[in-house]
C-alpha cells in the first residue's frame, strides 16, 4: 500500500518538474537562419562573410548573444574535423537586442590564416545563439558552419618573376646563338 503512494507521489513530482521546464522553454521563442552554412574553397589568407538572421518571435524584447561552440565529435558530419581556432570566427555585433516580433542580422566573418598548412581541410563548428533570460533555463540554438579550404594560393609576384626570368633567358639564348651562327 505504501509503495503505490510513493510511486504516485514520485510521478506527480516528476510531471510538475517536466511541465515547469516545458513552460519555461516555451517562454523563449526565437529562430536562427540559416541552419547550415557551407563555405567552400576558401584559400588560406582569405576572409569570407555571411549573414546570420535572428528572429525574435517572442512578445518581449530579447538580447541575443553569439559565440562559437565546438561540435561534439559524434555530431560532426562525416569527414569533418574540429575547427582549429575559434578566434578565426567573429560576429558583428557579438550581441544584438531585438524588439518583440522583429528580426535582425549579424555579420559572421571567417578568416583563415595564410599558412599553407590550412589548405585542403574540411572543418565543422557550430554558431551558438543564446537568448538572455532571467529564468533558470537558457535556450540556445545552433547554426552549423562547414568550412572547406582550397589548395595552395599562387603568388602572382612569384609567377610573374618566373615568367620574366624565362623570357630573359630565352631572349638571351636566342641572341647568343644568333650572334654565334653569323659568319665573320
């Protein structure tokens, strides 16, 4: 007789806790788009920018904070490695205040260092958007960022220098053999 009462009390308390968590989660109503961004063939030393849109569907003004979040290995897309350095990604502004029922854009900049060791790589990182709240529960949404770097970068100065050197050698060789072939 005591066991069913304890079980009923336990289930009741569990339901109350779950319903409170659900109610708190429903208070914060926002969206982030796009849900996934692909940046392909970015060369080391290049910078790419895109817009992340935050939609405040709530009935009150909310402050949203942006950050990077290293995706768990088991959640990463196949063939993608951990993003090497979070500082390569910046947000402008890093925090945005949106009135009820409005949306705003944040510019995300991805800057890959010029070192060739970063060429030919595939990475994944998540962009985290957190709605600040006075409640105990903070809702976070993520946008998946997939970055693929291209091959080596050609230095136009080096290529031009080699072309000029070849042209000078060809011209000098031509003059040498032409001068040598003339009878005296």
